[in-house]
C-alpha cells in the first residue's frame, strides 16, 4: 500500500537550517510528483509547491521562494524539504503529499513539526 | 491569484443532521476543486475530487457539487467521526494550488 513516512520533529534556533525527509513506498517513486504543504499551529493549509520526481524540476508557490528548497534521492525513494535562515514564523507542521497530475494529493505523510525558537 | 473562501468558518450540528459547507472561488474554476478532511492531529485526507467524484472508501454520506465559482460539500447524516476541519482546494491554476481557510465541524 502507498505510504509516505516523514522524519521526526525538529527544533532549531532562528537563522539555522532544517531538512525534512519524506520516504515513499508502495508505488514507483518517479511516477508521481510530491507536494509540500505547511500548516502553522491552529491555522489552515498552505501549498508550498512540488517537486517533479521524473524531471527534477521544482515549482514553488509565491510565498515560498528563496529560503525553501525541494529535492529528492530516487535511489532511496525519498524527497526532502530544506528550509534555510529559519524564522519563528516557520514554526509549523510540514506535510508531503503524493501528487495526481498536478491536480490534488491522494496520499499524505504524517507531518513533521518544525519548531523555531531561541 | 484565485482566492477560495469557505463558509461558515465553523459549525455545530447534531448527529444525523445534514451539513453543508460552501466554497466560493474569486473567479471561475470550472469543476477543478477537491475537498479534504483533517481530523485533529492527523494529516488531511482526500474526500472528493473534480467537485463531485467521491474517492474510494469515502462514505456515501459525503457529496460534492458545484461548478464555476460556487461549490458545496455536504454530509447527509452527520456522524461523530465526521468531527474535523474540511478544506477546499482549487487546481484550475495548476500547477499552482490554493486552499480555502477551512471549516471546522463539531457535534452539538
């Protein structure tokens, strides 16, 4: 069965970097792009963008350019979200989600909480 | 950018009630909308795609309708396990997406 398993919670100081992983199983990794979605505590869902796991081309939402980097390693069926120059407002759950034709996501990871605090 | 506005932001209903959530797009998006359910502490779950297509395994009490700028998600016969926040998401501007702000459903 399709599964997306994300890395565990992280705590960082402002200005540091963090890398969240999303390991896929149960399907051919390079056949589906992966989306990243942010959810600040008590808030709604924000689409951050996606990585095309066939071409390697990332697409970033307007609010997530510059400090956010999508990547993947197909040899281990894993996608990554790196956030640089962390700010307190980056404190949130980050979800990876399998993409269907750039239309919607049918399977989601369990989420990774990133806490940014001095 | 297309804005997605959900109403109400929260509602409280009794078990067995029919519940309707509305999502309005700032411009026409044909039927390019999906609906998700998110229970507390859990990841979102896809319920409906392309405005009205029920995903496999989703109870038939859930239904979606609409086209253009106005869409609804209905739950006919609310169950305790339906307590969750529901989000709409447009993909008309694919490859970029927008989510609505969410509607929290509680049991009276």
